[in-house]
């Protein structure tokens, strides 16, 4: 059952590369950074354009792409904050332990 729960993302993405192809067709290479990632401002523009045209499935795909981009940023940020286990243990020892009152 754990395997199925881990693969929710693969099930959420119906057509791989759909948003990337759409952005390249509509906006060209200016929608991408030098490293090939999509610029957030162009995701916003594409979402508004999809809303106006009434293309709900494309709108959902773009919204998912925005959400995944934010999740990746949070994961990257969270990873840099982690302390080593030894560092955490030392900080606990410094605080001291409180006694339980009866």
C-alpha cells in the first residue's frame, strides 16, 4: 500500500511535458530560464490565457505545474536548514531537563 501512496504524483500528471510544449509554442524560449526551467511569470500568464479560452484541463495542468514548482522550492529550502543529529543533541543538553512535580 505504501507503494501506491508514493506514486500519487505520477497519477496526477496525465500528459508529461504538456505545459512545457504549450509555453514553448505560445511564448517561445523567453518563457524559460537559461537552465531550462519555466519562469513563474509565464506560468501565471498561461494560466490566465487558459482560463479565458475555457480550456479547463490545460488550466489544471498549469496549476499543478505551479504547485510542483513551489513544492520543489520548499523542499530545497527545508534541506538547507537541517542540523546534524549531534548538533541537535548538544542544544538539548544545554537547555537542561525539567523535573516533574508530583
